[in-house]
């Protein structure tokens, strides 16, 4: 055990894990976080708190995780290298660990040009791989990057992102290997709308023996409509949606496209569960927590443990 978090225990037990993404509010009201987390907590093993994804400002990942741990939920702290240097990041990792955060997803982060404040100055002192190494040094060596010793090292279960669905395809398993070498214990992938491409990626992952070294959770999510799918494909960095998916959605009336997108998501989950080396799914649906819960239930992935919610009533 690296951290002993619920997510780590579930994965090491061999149980098919489920994580989901909580999209932070544009608000300073903690109740907005509690209401969204309440929906997700009983259907997943951990809740990701995004870190200004897409270079758009929301409540900070550290702040959301502080609220989630206070309420007894299992958070995954997302840390992006775009906005902070190594000094700030190491301090955030210690602060989060002190609040009870045990799962960390290390990300390079989207460029500021993707967001609504492109005049912001990016940092990128580290990238996802050097961030993984930094967190592992804090945890395993008990010291900062400067070499200064820690009084009490953080216990962290370290994760990273991977995208098997965009070129160069042959490089993706090799980059995954670099992240594993840097310290990744688990992986959450970008949205999967192309299961055949995922199968090719996982075949190479197994050839490299990586499926025995890291837990891989595949990203999934429902599409609201053909128009939404086309927007995601063109506007969200790294999202790849095959043309046949768009055609399928356009093949039903507009008022039934949301249901067709939901059906497609369930089909993808069923196929993913049959792929050797896949340890779970990561469900993403922007501010549609109720729909995420319904999909997890319909996919036959319940029951899961209900987490305490007493603190959310405060």
C-alpha cells in the first residue's frame, strides 16, 4: 500500500473500480460542492476534483478536496502544472495530505489559450512526468526537491492521465511506460469513444507488461447530442470522437439523441470491462452528476459502499 486510500484498496483487491469527476462550482458556497458530491459518493470509489480544466477558473481543486474530506468523501486531487511552480506544488501536496487527501492525479494541464483568459501567464515549471517524480520523492524519500528533509512524508497514491485516442498512437504506450517509471500507480484516460483503438493500445500495454505495474481506468461519458459531440471534438483538447459516432447520433431525432448518447456510453462500458488489463472506468459528464449515477447503476456496477455525509449537513 502506498497510501491505503479507498481507491487503492479497491484496485488492489481486483474489484472493477469506478471514479467520477466533480466539476467545481463558480461559487464560494460549499453547499454547491456537497450537493454534487452527494449524488456521486454512493456510486463511485473516488471523486476527482478538477484543477481549472480547460484553463477556466473554478473553485480550486485543493479547496474542493478540503470540503470533500471534511464530509467523509474520497477525493482525487488533480494538480496541473500550468499555474504553479515547483515550490507552490510541493506545498499544495503537503497541505492536501494534511487534510486527508491520499489520491493525486498529476497533469501537465491545458494551455491558457484554451480558456477564457488567454492573457494569463502560464508557468509549466514541471510537466506531468516531473510532477510524478516530485510527488514520489516527497512520499518515498521524505524530502523536498531541494534535498531538505521532511518531518512527516505524505502518503500518496499517485495517478496520471493518458490519451490512447490521438496520434502518435505507437508512442502512447511508451509514454505510459515513462509515467509508470516516474511513479504512477494508476492512470485515468481521456474519453473513450473508439473501443477498437483502446484494444490496440491495451494490447501494446500488455506486451510491455505495464498492465501488471499500473491500474488503468478508462474515461467514459455520455454525449448529449450530435451537436455537442461535434463541439467537444473541435473545442476540447485531446477529445477524439470518430465520425461514425456523430453519424449514429444524427441518425435519430434530436429529442432522442441524448438517450442514444447514454446508450452508446453503456455499450462502451460493457466492451471496456471485457478488455484484459483494464481496472476500472472514470466517468465524466459536465455538471450532470445525476446522469453519471444513473449510468453507473445501469452498467451493473452497484452496489458500492455509501460514504458518510454528516459533514455535508453543516
